[in-house]
C-alpha cells in the first residue's frame, strides 16, 4: 500500500513539472528609437526631435528574442494644430521571421509634417509594449504659438432692458 502511494505522489509531481513545460518567454522590446532618413531611404541619425521636412521618420524596434513575432506601430498626433488629439496618423504591422529581431517602420505624411507633439505606440503580439514621444518643429525651429485659455469663467452678459410699446392717449 505504501508503494502505491509513493508512485501516485511521484506521478502527481511529474505531471506538475511537465505541465510547466519549456515554453519560450514572450518576446519584448529591448530597444526602440526614432531616426531621420539618411538620404537613401534608410534610417540615419537617431534623434528625438524632427523638422517638418524630415520625411520619412524611421522607427526602429529591436526585440529581445528572434522568434516569429507581430509588431504593430501606431503613429499618433498628440497635440497638433488642426488635428484631433489622439488621432492615428500612420499604422503599420509586421510579422518577423524566425531568428529576426529587428523591425523597421517608416511614417510619412502627404507633403510635409505639421508641427506639434506626436507619439509612437508599439504593440508586440497584440499587447501594449511601449511608446516613444517626440516633437516635430517648424522649419525655423519654432513651434506654433500656443493658444492661451483663461481658466476664469467669463461673466454672463448683463440683460438689456426690453422696450415696451407705449399706448397712445
């Protein structure tokens, strides 16, 4: 009887050990950066600010593993004149091949960029994996003037007296 319990206990522990398995860890972003174009359509200088004439903008994503992985990029306008906040400007997705751990995305507008604050949201296999915030400045380097909003409420206008017609005598 003791022998049967010992086998049963060993079998239960073995099932627990095998159930954990040797599944590879989920891929994650090791490094991400933005870069200007090198003039030949490839990523050049790594930067955090751009000019309206920097077309395209490159987003380079380095993964910590080299398995088959889907990486998605949303290029988002955060605070840009004439654009509703949180508008996706560019969306791209790429699935890597085995032993590939680098993904190169590019973002380009029709014409030039509009100055403002932008963000790149990154997803790995459908899960949020990171973000990169940056600015695009005007050609002269100046941002568009911010509109000041007075936090004090404007008092309501005073009511105008109503003229009432008079009756003739």
